[in-house]
């Protein structure tokens, strides 16, 4: 489907709109400008589209406003009402599929071996071996190999070595949705462990001996501490309300040697509304400073980011400084718990501050442990109340850490943005489904491709030129004072053409480093070629200096010399999109 003479407006300025042709394919919305000398293209994958809104009729046509999950906003004016209706209804249908996702169509021209190897590129189970498991305190169990113990956990779980089978089974029955305490991260230096689970089904007074034994086993697995923390990431009032529904939090009288801590991160509904208010601030046209700052404050967004960061810092300090183990949960243990455990792992372990390490962390703490990507990201037509920017908040916390430690991370901002794009694009199979069991039932490894090899192949784009590996070995101790939290313009205004373009110093430095590397490679090639040529010329001089009767070889013919002098030139071709084009 195509529509001509469509206008693309700039929402920040009143400059003349771009005129072009609008194409609708099975997977993308494409706008091709025809009003300029260069062919500029804007590509939007249908899965990125969050809302499509028809605006009141103007003197130039019928406006259509499209907001995307990666915060791209485009404003078209279509000359015909019939065409506008056609585009509107088509985009509503294509952006909210029942179960028909782009990943099942995407074919990067790789064979089955490439697909299979791609899915094996990141193995979250190998990360436990990197931590030193199994050891005298912890082991891996396959009690969940058929997902009968917990349907939303990974098939292989880390548990204390002293925990008996009946202890594990009993604890699972006492935890919401069977999400029993399991190992998230083991800190070899302190023997402290971060474990995660869901809320207990304790209600007002219920208790479970097996669950109490499970927590004791976790505590005993750390010989350097006589107590362990139990961290509830919810506000205390929310947790108390859950008690009335037969759930809630641990009764400290029933669990010996635990220290209880609430950290007060709000639920998915509060976060969804907060993001909506933030985006309304971003959409303001020529706001005053007062309006902008008031809107940012009223959204509460940075306050929520700080709450998540505070919790992650608390965990890292408990493990590294107090050498204590920590058990973390929220309600079901797949949203706030994933955020906090992931952040603490990054603070404690420099491996997760590398390009490949972040892949492993996301695979281990989010994908394998049941974060509901399909529901939280709204991949398919479903309950809008289940949508929430949980993973976006995690990436924003990582970005804030990178701002405080510019030399402490191997990856740059572009890497975080690229991961965020692919979480919502449904181009690869990693972020489809709500848990590992669902992904196996959908046979994603047979029908789709993994995003990690794709990102790894393009890793040169994501390197932080300031990264110092030696600095990265430290435990990070960021400040969570309010002055250290900033609005992430790179995420929420990344696509706005009307904003004054700002060249990133790091991008400029990375370009210089890449040119230097290319120059060094060319110099090495030239030196190799000169060495070959010097050797050939030396041989010729030796032959010419010998008396005729001592010449053992026949005279070298011109053709023979030319053949020996031929040197294969290697040409490096830089692939780039058409000038001015942009694919999203």
C-alpha cells in the first residue's frame, strides 16, 4: 500500500514539512521524502508502534500522530480522508497482532547451523561456572527440568548445597507461583550471595517450616556472616495489603537471623502512569522552564529511577561491605526483583560491565527467570494494564551508572539504546514470550534468530573509548543523591529532528580511535609488502652480480618477474546506508 503527497511535520519547529510517499508493508511503515535532492527514508517497524491517533482536520489534510515504544513520534498529514482512514486502521491491526510476530518472518540469510550456533552464543548456565559453582556451599539442581516445580523459572537453578529436596519442594509451595528462593549472584570474595524469589503465602499468621529451612540454608552457605538480609522491594503499605489477601512478607519471628528491609519501589501501574506523564513533558511545544521542570517533577520518573538505584546499592553494600547474603523479592519476583538483582550484579562484578557480560546478565536475570516481556512490552494484543516500562527503567539505571563512571563500562549509550530497540522490535526471538517454558513451546530456537550474535558482530559501534579494564575491577559505589540523576535525552528525545543536533564527544573520540586502528592496519600491510619487495629486489641484485658461468638459475624473464612482483591488494569497503536514510 502506498500514499503519495504525504507531509511529515516537525513537532518542534514550524519549518516547512517534508513531502513524500508513505508505504505500508507487512512489517514496516516507510516514509520516503521526495522534496529534497537526497532520498531520505524513515523506517518504523510495526511492532514499535504504541499508539495511532487521528487529529482534527487541518487546512492541508488529515493529521495522523504515531507514537512508538522506542519514543519515536511522527506526525503525518495525509491529503485524503479515505487514505487517512486506510492507514489508521491498517496500523492498528499491524501494530497489535494476535500472535503473528516479525521474528517468525525475519530471515537474515543464515543457514540452520548459524541459527543454532547463534542461540548457543550466550549460555546463562555458564555464568554460574564463572562464579565458581558448584562449590562447597552452592550447587545447581535440575529439580525444575520439566518446569513442574516452577513454571516460570529456568530449568536449572542454584540452591544451597545443604538444602534437602523436600525443603526445596516445600519452599516452592509456600511461595507465590512456586517461585522459590534461588541463586542470582555469588560473590566469591565475600561468600555473600544474592538470591531471589516471590512473596511468601504467609497471610497474617501462616508459616512453612520448609521455607524457614530454605532461608537458613542460604544463611549457612555464607560462613562470613551470622545473619542475612531479606529485602522486600515494595512499599510497606503495599506488602501489608497483600497480607490481607493471604500473601505478604516474612514474619521475622518465624525466621531466625534475618534482618528485614523495605525499599519502596512502586508497582507496574504507577510506573506506567509515570512514564506517560514524562512523555507528555517531552511532547510540550516551546515550554517555559517552569512548565518543563514542574512537569518533570510531577511525573515522578526520576524519583522512581532513584528508588531502583537505592535498592541496588543497598544490595551491593550488604554483600561487599558487610559480607552478608541477601534474599530479594517483590510480589511475583519478575519485575522489581529483576531490576534490583541485575543492578547489584553490575555494581559488584565488572564482567557485567562488558559488552558480552551485559548480554549474559539480561539472559540470566530477565529472560531465563521469567520477566514477562510479551506482556510488559505489549508485543501482542492483550491487557494494557500488564504493560509497564520495567526493563526500560533498568537500562536507565545502567545509563545513570555510566554517567557517574565514564571509564568503568566497556559499552556506550548506543549499546543500551540498541538493546532497547530490539526488546520492542520483535525482530529476534530472545524477548518473545513470558518465560523459558513458553519459548520452548513456541520453538523459538528453531523458528527465529538470536539478537546476541547480531549485536556482537557490530560491537565496534558500542565500545566506550574511555573504558579502563583495571578501573572496572572495582566494586562500584555510586552516589544516589538527587543531583546525580538526569533526564535521559538520548532515550526519550533520540529521534527528534527539531532539537539542536549535539555531537557526542565520545562518538567523536571513538571515530578517531577507529581511524587510528585502520591507519595502523594499513601501515602494517605496507610494511609487509615492502618487506616482500625488498626480498625480491635483493634476489635480483644477487643474480645480476654473479658471473655468467656461476649462474645456477636461468635468466628471470620479464613475465616471471612480473608474476613474482604481483601483490594482492586488500580493499576495505565501508558499508553504509544511503545518504540521509534512517532505519529504525
